[in-house]
């Protein structure tokens, strides 16, 4: 994995921050006035309609009365659901624009007393986040956008107790999305895969850093921070035509329309974009 990490190491973290400040993730999931309850309600409905596997992974109802550390909260969809289900949440994000919206969201739902927000680079987490143990460390689609994901895992080891669970989602290299990017934007130039996936992995082009992982590499990433993988599964293929989707219409691409639901679901579970990995601390690993 070190050779892949070094591929993006020269990227300044400020470039990553500026990218996500320019368009926080899921910002355009609703045409309603940004910051209103109607806006946040619609963002959540749309997010879980397109990505219904997220609640199955996060399991927010499990963490009632527990402490949750979320790395990369974005505009706060899962943050709110953890708090709504009775968890005490600490939410961290690199983007101050995203945190501004997440804080507003907590106020709208009157959950601000259950959530602490911190702004900073998770590769340097202990420099701004007080060290204390959490029951769940959760990060969905975030650490693969950091220049040194393994540095984040090393930091997270400081925030565990023996029963802590860690859940992270990273992008899956052997996915339909990665293949589609290479074929669409790279005309089949697979040797440019890293560059192409980084540029086109998100709705807004030009993401400075995007890693993809095999299952084994994701397991090694957790191991680098002193965690052992307990489960890993793949999900999520986006089947809709982009030109319709941005107009809030759901029209499937022609090559998915012929697939029966059962076949499409099997395809998602084999070649989905989201690699969802859970783990626990390895006993005796250094903190």
C-alpha cells in the first residue's frame, strides 16, 4: 500500500480542504433553501434512496447511550441520525463550510446538545481533539480523500477502548464505477486509473486525492492502525442518468434497465463502489 500512498503524498491538505469547501458533499441533494428543515429533510431522503445500504452499515439505533466519533461528518446526515437515536456524537471535518451546515442542521433538529463539532485535519487528530475512548469510530467515504489515510488510522487508535468498533467505507477498486471512469474518461487507459479515478470520483470533478482499495488492502489499512477486520462487504452502483438525476428525476441508464432487480442487486454486491469495512482493536496494540 505504501506505493499507492506516496502517489498522492505531495498533495497539500489545503487543496483537499478547498475542494470540499467549494462544494460540500450532498449539498445539491435538494433544491430547497439551504439550511432550512425542508432542505435537510429532502437531503436525507434522497441520500438514503440512492444509498440505502448506509443505515445498514451505520446501524444508528445500536448506539443509543454510546459515544460515537465520526471522522468526516460532511453536512451531517449520519451525525444527526446517530444523535437522533440517542448517541453522544463527536463530529470532525476538514471543511469549515461543511461544518457550518452540519452545525445548522443540529440546531434545526434541536440536537446540538448531543453533538460536539471539531474542525481539523484527521491526519493530526490528537492536536485538536481531546483523547478519550469511543464506542464507535465511524467514517463513510472520507479517509480515501486524505493524502495519508494510514496516518488517520494511526491517530484513531488513540480513541479506543477494548470493545470499540470501527466502521469505515472506502472506494472499491474492482468496481463498476472505477471501470466506468476508466472507459468513459480514459478511453480504456488503465495505467491512468489513479489519476482518472481521483479526478472523476465525485460529482464535482477535480478531487485532489481519491484512493481505491481491494478487500485485502482495506484490511491492511485497518491493521496499520492496530485494528482487525471483522467484516467487509461491497455495495452501491449508481444506475441513473446524470442529466436526469441533477433535475431530480430517476431514469436508469439503458444498460441497467434490462436487469431484473435480483440480478442488479447481485451485481451491486460484487462490483459496488462502496467497500464497507468493520473492525475492532487488536489486543495489545500500542496506542
